[in-house]
C-alpha cells in the first residue's frame, strides 16, 4: 500500500486530507480572498514603505559615504600636519644647532679677547712692577753707594758731587747687566 492510500484510509473523509473537504475549500477560498485584498490594497503601502525604507537606507549610505570622505580628508590633514611637524621639528633642531654654533664662536671670541686683555694687563703690571723694583733698587744702590763713598772719602760730599757719583755708579751697574 502506498502512503496516500494509508493516509486516505485513516482520514475521516477517505481522502488524503486530514480534515473535512468543505473546510479545506472554504479556508482556501477565504485565503485567496484575503490574499487578493492584500495584494490590491496592501501592495501600494508596502511598496511605499519599502521605497521609503530604501530612500532612508540610501540617505544613510550617502551620509556614511560623506562621513567616510570627511574622515579620510581629516586623516590626510592629520598626516600632512604630522609630516609638517616632523619638518618643523627638524627645522627647530637645525636652528638650535646653528644658534649653538654661533654661541660657541661668540664665547671663543670673547675668551680670546679676554685672554689678550689679561696678557696686556699682566704685561703692564709686570712692567710697572719691574719699574718699581728698578726704582727701589736704584734708591737702595744710591743709599749704599753714598754710604760707601762717605767711608772711602771720609768726609761728606756736597750734593752735586754726590749725585754725579750715584749716576756714574748706576750707569756702571746698568751697563754690566
């Protein structure tokens, strides 16, 4: 026996349908009427809904595309700013190096000038000290010469003779050095 015969033997109407045939016919007819009414009166609102939904989705896609384009433009601007900041940092570092080189050169020039001034001052101080020592030595030699001359001569010399003897002695000592 086949499955259809088996089902037909078990059903109340001896057909393969499990319910009453009149119920199936009226249910099918009601379904077709509702389907025709839905197609006739519901198709336009459904189409409008889906058209509106499509428009909303397209609008959202357009907004998303615009946002993507703006985000890419912002990304490119940020990348450019980063590249500019790298160039700016390199420029600042180079300016700092140049400033340091100029400062180093200025300090070296000032140091050389200060050293020259110190040498000149030291030479002037040395000359002054030498002149002072020579004057002190001349005075001391004059005093010693006067004392020696007084002892040799035994008598006090007049001022002009004394001065002449001192000058002769100084010239003699100066010529020996």
